[in-house]
């Protein structure tokens, strides 16, 4: 059995936070320069504040909508953690949204917006403006059996789009999404492109069945294609663009990066609605949210020296989970936004590449180079703290997995062998694997 390895509990290296509990995800990395430390709290306030429709007396936070999914960043990332999936009987959730598109791509290679709706269903709207549509979910029970005879059940979500206000959406390509936790994003931003590409093996040259590939997406600041690393499909190249996309797509707020109101024709009431200034999120506010999200630390691991956790670590490696959930990276030495994030050994347990996850998890909606079966490897750091921070354990891109084991059992495609080998383990060894993942 592999033993304890020096420093493995420090998920963010020297920038790991040791504060645990319900606020474990909203801690800044230690040692921030005084100016950035002050702006961290300003950005934190902007991240948590509810935006309101314009015109309003609170001009610093008006401009919401006219159509939107959430009123605040923290609506989808409560306490900087994971959002909630849609449940039966709900028509919107704190953290859930539905991406949509038509067949084909735009001139920059992006998914083609669905006529009259755009790229995302806006299920809420300001007074006097129509929401776009509503989404409902039901669940189909799927039964399975481990090799030792123990049974399990999974819940497969079946989504229904209804109350369409601007024409049918029944032929739209759809992709349900749940907000991810936002810890360690600056450290991911600081990893060099070359370090990520070191793990790329698009055509499986080593014949191990794993063929991670990079997504190349449009950078709206440099106006060229660059490697993506953020989002469920690695469809955003930088943290700043990811934030601007969320402001625009989720809250209907314009920035200098996305300056046009999110009002597809024929949404006339939306187009006529007043705005909160041009842009509604000025550059200094956008930068302050960037300072905040880029400076969030990652909590220290728990129980990392326990015998069952160390056994689970060995099994995790034996199952080849680390082929995609790569344990360590060292950040680059030239991260211009915040030098404190440079040259840090981190343990995100992700390669930030796209992998075919099989038919069961497919959304069948391409996104730049990502096929309808491909997803970016989700970082596992902090996964064992989601219950304490957010009060739930829903996982995967749409929250269908109710716990870590269900997330493993949904794996397919390139991870089919790893999943099947997990099912062959004894109950004790399965628990050891789960104990290890929960320690991250």
C-alpha cells in the first residue's frame, strides 16, 4: 500500500487554506498583497450582491436582465460552492440552466444560437418582459449490480422544455448545466498551456484507451482561437472571459467583452427595456470580481493519513482514474494578473482536457471542438467539502449523481473500464476509494 506522501494534503500547495467548515470555499489564498486583499473583499461583495432591474436608485448594481437565470453570482455558486440541480416539481433552481443551440456553428466555430432564443434558455425576466421558456425534469430509475451482488440505483434525468414564448424549442440541441464550485480558479488560470497539453493524447498513441484532447475556443479579447480550460466543455479560454460570459448569459449584464444586450429577435419587450449603463458591469467591477475569484484558495485535505484513505488512494491509481484526474500541476512563472499564484505545486485531480464519457452522459450538443459526448475532466479538489458547504452531494454536469459513487457509476466511454473495475471491487475496497475521494 502506498503511504502518506509529503505535502499531499496541500491541494493548493503553499496557498492552501486550513480553515474548514461551512465557509471553507470562500477563503483567499494567504499572502495577498494589501491592495489585492482589499479588492478581494470588494469583489466578494459584487459576487454576492443581488442585481436589480434598471432604472434603479442603486445605479452600481442595476441592469439585471431583461431576461436572466439568476440575480447574483452566488445564486449559482452559493458560498462559492456547487449549485443545485433541477428537481421534480420545480421550474427553476439555484444553480441550474439549459444551454441551447441549432445544428451548425457560427463563423468563429461556436455553437449556433437557436433562432429567437440565443444560446441559453432564460427562464426568468424583469417586470414587463417575457421569460423565454421553462424547464421541467422527471427521473427514470436505472438499476444495477456490483460484482459482489450488491445492487444500486441511478436516476436518469429527462428534461422537458415548456411554456416557450417565441416558438418551439423541441428541436433544439440542449445541454443542462449546474454551477461548479469556484475554488482555485486563479491557479487553474495560471497553469501554462504547455503543461496542460503535456497530457493530451487525442489519438490514443499510447493505446491505453484514454484520449484527452484540448478544446480551442474563441477569445473575445484577443479575437482569435485559444485553448479552453474553464467550463464543463472547456469552452472558455480565460477566467476573465468565463466571468464575463456568466454576467452576460446568466444575469443579462453587459461588459466591455460582451457589450450587446442578450435580446434575440423577436424579443421586442426585451430589446426595448432600459439598461443599467454601457457597460452595466464596468471594467473596474469586472476586474474586482476577477481578483476575488482568482484569489480563492482550496481547503486542506482531511483524514489524509488514515489507513482506509491511503488504501483508497492506491486503488484510485490502480483503477487508472489518474489518467484523467491528473494529480499534480505546477503553475507557470509568468502569470501577469497575480504573481503570488506563480510556481505553485497544486493537486487539482484534473487534466482540464476533453474526454468521451459515453452515451449515458452525452448531451449530444457540440461546443467548438467538444463533441456531444465529451466533457472536461472535473477537478476533484474540495469535493469532500461540498456537503458541509452547500448541504448536498449532487455531482456531474447536471447534478444527476446524488453522491460520489453514483458519479463514478455514470462514467462511460473512455472511463468504462475504470468504472467496471470499480464495480468488481469488494465493498470494503469501494468504501476505501470513496473515503479517499471524500478526503480531497
